[in-house]
C-alpha cells in the first residue's frame, strides 16, 4: 500500500526519511528519479542512505509506470519519493489512486517563489502543481510528521 508520496529534491534525506519511515511503518521506499536511476554512483549513495530493514527501489518515471500494477499488489507500506514535480505529475496522470502529495523540499532556484520554509517553485513547477490540483490531488507542505501541515492547494 502506498502510504506517502513525497517530492524532495534531496531524495533520501537522513532524518526526514527516518522520521517518515518510522511514523508510517514504511517497509519499502521507491525513489522515482530519472537521473538517479541511471547513475550508478547516485544509486549506491541512495542505498547507503536508506534506513536498515527497508527495501529500496530506484526507478525512472517510465519504469515505475510499467511496474505500478505490481507495486500496488505489494504487501509493503510504501513511500514514493520523487525528485521533481514533473515526474510526479507524469505518474499521477496514470495513477488515479494517488490523491495526496507531500511537498517536502524543493530547492530555491533563480526565478522561484517561496511557498514554505523548504518549498520554492519555479513557473514550471507551479504549472505542474496546478495540473496536479486539477487532477483533484491534495498537496501539502510538511518536512517531518511532527511539523505542521501547510496546504499548498490554497496558495496556488
């Protein structure tokens, strides 16, 4: 069962992943990032970053779409982590069961606008987020399970 869909440019980020994994009893993390899936060094680094006892898969967007029927049948509690809004949009357009997305961290870039202490959206990322909103997806900004949720849908 997919317990959390998260966007975080850092992908597996120490304390954040550990706190979400513990709070939601996550048994499998699936990183969906085209660059990381194709880079052996990044794959190795991500494997070293995962909490012990948790399975890790690293897929491209196309691979996760191809494998989604099997993923949905897994008995694991799953956290999907995306590196980019464009990737999560592509997946959500084919997976209507995804109804919520946690915006955990999107880095400040030139031309981006701040929406929370760790979420900065460019025009392209804002367009992706609006498209997700049109799909009926609730987006919220929250770093860790114990921090306050901020609704993104209301701000875009």
